[in-house]
C-alpha cells in the first residue's frame, strides 16, 4: 500500500468519524453545528476536486474530493434523513447546494481581485472554474441527495422485507452510481474519455461504498439502540411530499384564519344587534313618585300622568282593562246579587 492511499484512508476515516460524531450530538446541542460542518466539507470538497487532488490505484483514479468529502456528505444526509426526518434533510441539502453554488462565485471574485492586484492571468492557488462541470456537479448532487431518501424508503417497504444493513448498503451504492452516471454524463458526454471516466468511476465508487458502508451501518445500529426506538418508515416520496404537505398546511391555516375572522365578524354583528335591542328595551327602576289618592305618577319633568299612560310610555307593557272581584262587588253588587 503506497503512502498516498494510506493517507486517503486515514483522511476518510477521520472525516467519517467527524460527521457521525457531530450528528450524534444533536440531542444535546441541536443540529446547527452539524449544518455548519457539512457546509465546510462541501467547500473543501469543491476546492480539492478543482485542484485535481487524486490517488492512483492501478487503473482506478480516486479523486480526494469525491472519494472522501462527498462520501462524507452522503453519510451526513443519510443519517440526518433516517433519524431527523425530511425537514432537517432539506436544510442539509440546501446547505450543500448553497455552498456548492457560492464556492465558484467566491473563486471567480478572488481571481478577478488577484488579477487586478498582480496582473497575473493564472492563479494556481485558486483552481479555475469550469461552468459545465459545476452545473453538472450541482445538478447531480441535488438529484443524488433526493434519490438517497427515496431509495431508502423504497427498499424499506414491507413487500421487500430487506434487513437494515442490506438496505443501507444498496441505498449507498445506488446513490454513488447514480452520481457517476449523472455527473459524468453532464460534465464529459461527447468527449473521447467519457466512457473511460464512466467505467473507472463506477469501479472506484464501488470500492468507496465497500469502505464507507461499515461506518454507516455501525452508526445506524448504535443510534437505533441508543435512542431506544425503531427507525421510522416513511412514504417513498416523503422528502418531496413534505413540501406539498407544508404548502397544504399553510393553505389550511389561511382558510382557518379566514373562517375565524368570519366568525368574529358574525359575533360582532350579533353583539351589536343585541346591544341595539338592549338599548331599545324600556324598564322601570328606582322610586316612582305616586299620588296617594289617584295613583298618578310624576315624571322627571314634574308632570303628573295616569299610571297607565306612564307605564305605557316607559315600557313595552300594554293595558287591557277589567274589574277585579272586590271592586265588582263594591260597585256592581246590585247586579251581581240579583
């Protein structure tokens, strides 16, 4: 084993452990540090790839950027999806894609700045950017990360009944081979070396998958036992459905807000109607000055009114006259006794 390959293995082990250790701290300090780490690894991956840092292993050429750092990013997205769900995964994917887009922009600005300062046309310590390669890289990375989540759920459906280790291995291998297909086709299709790059990269990704898989599997088992819960089975398109569900939840929330506003308007109208009705109700309260003889009542202006008239003006009561039994006996006794 040559020294370059040994260094590559040590680098890979160190980066894998760093990523998995950072994720294992999520229950204590959250995921902010984890997102910062994968953003940093993305920047390192882009620059080492542009610099052309590689290790030759016979006929297979291992790029340090994709062999070490991109594999570590796949592990990071893998574990955050399995244990933290689609929402956290979308943040991780956005971080990786965002940094991948920003690195060439920053590099281009640095090239321009150094060129203005020194007049040099070629700046070796800032690798030059190739637009086609970067577009292919970003598009492939986005497809890879989404495919990773989809394939994990697809292989986890009850009809397959696949063990977690086999499921994890084929998910990891599938996403690595998909990356080879998409990136090589997007970046090198039409060139003479396209097929040689494709075949060599397929073989190298198989070797990388065999090396990275034990770290992923042991971490899945450890975290599963540590948390005391089964790994959640989600719908196959959960990572995409979450976006739709979030939009539906927002729509339902807006509809609920409008419904409550309408109820509030109806309640206000009812309250106003009741208040108006209450204001129209006429009641008799307090002490009424009443004549001891004719029973007339004095109003607030000092005028006297018959009791029927006063009550009629100050309430909704109406009078219907009759004769009580004592009065009938007193005034109409002759008629009653005849």
